[in-house]
């Protein structure tokens, strides 16, 4: 059942990827943990989007329909902006996860920090994803690395601590 449901054409494209939904589910799961400090079975709700049928479009008759993806590489990665954005968020989200696990005394600062840093990092990444399309490969790669490093550094620099310590100095002290 890989053909178009209307015209039987084999030129059917999946419009959203499994990986994009997987990233989304994991980020939601982490958000639940960051805000509540615990993960119950109820949190598994975040994985429901993975099994909702995926949009496909036929390039011959241009009709769209929903069905489950096949097991092939381009079901996982279709190459759209959303995927690139979700993938680029990964380094900063891992950084924030490590910070929260190691320095949990954020006090109420966490409530401002989490949405704030998420918006700032998202903005930087979205601008990069849309503006870098026309660039030469080497420059695109260089800027991409710079973007990822900035999101990590910003996540560390703005990380709140209840007793006013600077988390940058705390990391330095632990490592020396
Ligand atoms: Zn068709």
C-alpha cells in the first residue's frame, strides 16, 4: 500500500517525519520534568503524536491523505524546516537538561528561564534556518556551528540559581 489512494501513482511524498515527532515528544517530556521535577506514567501521553497518521501528498494528482509511514529512511527524515529547527534545538536542550540535573536549586527563576531561553534559542535557530538556505556550504556549516554554540552558551549564562551563584563559576569550581 504505497501507491496514491486516488490515482494509484507511486509518486507519493510523506510531508512530516517520524524524527520530527520524536523530537517533539522528547522535548515535551523534558518540559514536564523541568517544570514538575518528576515523570509519572501519565507523561507518556507525549508520545501519542508518534502514532497519529502522517500527511502524504501525491505529486501526480496533488491530493493529500493521511496514513502511517513505511519503514524506510525518508520516513524518518523528509528534510523540511521544522525538522532542522527541532534538530538544532537538541544541543541547547541537552545542556539545559544537564544543568537542571546537576544544579537543581533554581528557585522560581526556572519559571522565567525555561520559556525565555526556549524563545531566544528558537528565534536564533529559526532565523538561521530561513536565512542560510542560499549560502555556500562552508559558510552555512560555519554559521550553523556558531548558532549551536551560541544557544549552548546563552543557556548556561542565563541559567538561574536560587542563592545567586553563577552557574558558570560552579561548573569551573567542580572541574578544578
Ligand atoms: Zn495521486
